[in-house]
């Protein structure tokens, strides 16, 4: 199925000019994997040159824009950036994940991966520490309201 789609990729809309140059950016390591920095990837955010990061892998999806079932606008919103969260939120099928492999061009540089991971860890830590406050603060407020109500009721009965 993916092979049929790949053979039929012809851009005929606004983004019909495929002028991508994968070789000009990034660095290749001994294993043959091309590594790209976030700065390199951010440059590829146009309809005729669209790259995405999904799970620290870089994809040149320029040829797939018009074929995307959700429309090219959805992809262009994420162009030149990390689209992992958006990709996973939609719940793509196994076929879509396999199809993604034909657009693979490299990996996100290790230095940039650490920046993304650090942000995720900070969010997780703050989420854990606020776990006890989600029940403690309302409990303290409820107790305070209870005491205020009793005090108010005692004032009115004695008057």
C-alpha cells in the first residue's frame, strides 16, 4: 500500500515545487546516520521544503503534503519543529507509521535531544509535587469554611 502511494506522489497544488536539499545540512557520523540540529530543521518550514521531527527522527515530508488525509495545513503547522506530540495525539495507524519510514532522512542531533528531554523531566517533576496539593488545599479550605460557618451560626443564635 505504501509503495503504491509513493509511486503516485505528484504535487499539483500551491506547493508543487519540490526543491529540497537534504545534503546541505546536518552532519554524518561513522554509522552513516545524518544528524540535524534544531536550527537546521527550523529552516525547512515551507510548503516546498517541509521537515518534521517525530520521536527524535527527522522526516522530509514535502512530497506527502497533498496526500496527507488530514490536509497539508496540519503538517505545515508543525513544519520545522518537533511534531511527536501531535503525531501521537491523533493516534496514527500502523500503516501510517510504516509509511513514515520512506520519508526518513536522519536523526535529531544529540545536543538538541537533551534539551527536549530536560523540559519533559521538569514537567513530570512539577506534576508529581502538585499531586498532594490537589487534595490538601481543598481539604484545608473546606475545614476553614466549616469553622467560619459554625462561628457565624453561633453568633446569630446568641444574638
